C-alpha cells in the first residue's frame, strides 16, 4: 500500500526534474539569467511545503 510519503517522493522527483529542465533552458536561451531564480526556488519550496502539509495532516488524523 502506498503511503503519502511515497506519493510525495514521486511528485518531488518529477517536479525537480521538470523545474531543472526549465532552469537550464532559461539559462541557455535568456539574456537575463536572473529569470531562472524563481523556478529554482519553486523547485525546492513546493515539495518542502507539501511535505510539511503532509506531516500536519498525518498528525491531525492520528489524534483520537
């Protein structure tokens, strides 16, 4: 049975790969490399926020 952490890990791998491709393409094609900063931050921030959300939901469901 899949737990939420396995789904989170799958989502994170896909999310980071897609964001990494986006960052590389921006750096290679754009004259403004600062534009790659937002996708790089989101590549780390979104999975971290979802993990924290998962932990909160798990703790709420465990309490009687």
